């Protein structure tokens, strides 16, 4: 199996963007984070994007059109 470097770079970029968007939420005090439903929704969405990017990288059968 060969590695498509451009495709892999795209997946890594997706994961990095998701991580960067999570950083401010991770810096919040837990009670503040838990009090904001939007905070939890954003964190859940960003985590799912990172997981999907990782799965797309791990499985060549994952639809390449499955993006955020």
C-alpha cells in the first residue's frame, strides 16, 4: 500500500485545526466549560472531525468526501 503524501497532509491539517480550536476550551475552568452547552457542542464537533480525519487516514475505503 502506498501513501499519498498530499492526502495525508490534508488529514493531518484537519486534525491540527480541530486541536487548535479545542485549546481555548481546554483552558477553561471545568465548571465554566460544563455550564456552556455551546462549549460542549463545539468540543464534540472538533473531536469528531479529528477522529474522522484519523479514520480516513487509517482506512483507504473511508469516503474522501466525508469532511466537516
